[in-house]
C-alpha cells in the first residue's frame, strides 16, 4: 500500500464510522433521532477541524469552537467558547494576552489535556488584570517558569469562555496567544501525518458520540419532571459551573411550571437541550432565559412556563417541537446553597 492509498483507507474508515454511528441515532423521540443525524455531521466537521485543520501549536490562533450550528456537551447560547491549540511537551510555553471589556459578566481560562482531561482553570477574579482590562498569563508545564496556568505536560488546548447576559450591549473579549519558542518553517502536507490525523478525527468522533449517548442514557433515567443535581463532569464543563437538570416529558396540550428563587451566582440560566446535548435552535426559538431576563415578583420569586405555545407568560421557554429533553439550570460561581425549584405539570383543561 502506497502512502496515498493509506490516506484513502483512513478516509474510508472515517466514513464507515459515520455510517456505523448513524445506526445508533434511532432513539424514541422522532425529532431527536433526526437531529442526531445532523449532530453526527456537525461532529464530523468538528473532529476534522480539531485534528486536521486548526492544530498548528507553533502558530496558534483562537477560534470559536461552537456556534448556533455546531454544538456539543451542553453548550450555553450565552457563552463564547474560544480555543487555541498548544503543546506543553518538552518545556514548551505560551503567553495568552487580552482585554476584558468593562461590564463583562465572566471570563475563564482553562487547559485541556489528553483524552479531554479537564486541566487547571482560572476565572477573571484570579487573573492579573490592569485597570484597563488588560491581562497576560503564562502557560507552561514547568513550575520553574512561574506560570499562571501550570499544566501537566499533556495539554493540547487552551479555552477561554466568556459569558454574556446581553450580547447587544456587552462587548467581546479580545485575545492573542503566542508560542514562546522557536517557530519552525512550515512543511508541505505529509501523507503519513495526514493519515494519522484522520484516524484521530475518527476517534474523536466516536468519543463525542458515545459519551453524549452515555449521558443521555443516564440522565433520561432520572426522575421525570424534577430537577436533580448532577456531577459537573457529566456535562464536560468548566469547574466553575454547578448544574441542576430536569429531564422533562410533556404530552400534547401540557405545560410545565417551574417556581423558585434565583441562585446567588455570577451567572444563572435555564436552557433547553436535545438528546445530543445541543441547545435548541436559539436563532428561532426562546430556549434560554438568564438571570437578567427572568422577571421576578415583589418577593424575588419567579414562575417559568415551559410549553409549545406562547401563552403570554413573562418567563416562557419554547419547547421548539420537542416533547422531551433536558432543561438545565446552570449556575456560574454559585454562592451558598442552590435553592429548590418546584415543578408541576398542568393539563390542557387548566388553561383551555
């Protein structure tokens, strides 16, 4: 087998994996099964980006890893996920610099290691930020360098998360990442290297798909229509987040009412997700409400309506064609205990 044939075989194996995984998308919810096929294509694209395209750790650049049309692992529509490739082996180090605009809700910098291992994370409170919002942070696996983010040596990715409550009025963070070493001259595409990267893309695709289905299998067996605390690693998040998840199921003509008080946190929201841990289409539907958007009564309580039809409730979330899925309560930098949410299901007769 020559080198080009090796690449062709790797591409063929990748496509066979897509076909194999497609057969596992036939879950009970018809719309989720269809969205699973779209999710598979999205993750195919994401895997190729992660291991073939955006991988130059000598010339790293930040890019948006998630968008309205590429989502995974419980994305937050109110967050930007900016990631850049790094390589901390053999004493390599990097400097991330940027500017956090005044009024920013939250910024966190985090490292990821081999196999998606969650590395060290620092929030904006822990960064050395000057009065104009500028900061620099050193990333290294060598303690003698005095890094702001100390890695273990297998880190391959740095991610910066920024949370918004109003994207219209709140500006985006500006970022730059620089490799602090000798930048070697670029080389032409090599077939052996290319084949290896395609194989890694295949492995990432399988990992994302099966881990997402595993989370669905576990969470969908939780008690229905009530909020349950889950381990943070189940949603592959920043450690700064705390979650309560409600697996909701509604029959036609039903609505769900959620009552309670907002947690004391830097950021809080309710968000809908499908089986694949993708937020529902927030470009067309009201599927998220954050703490600045939720209306409270004179006693600081809220009442949230979950239904397929807007009945005029101040706090309404659109199920966007789904009769089941995740309703996730996300608290960022939660203070004190999380309040209890009361959930009730009302039949059509109540509001006919």
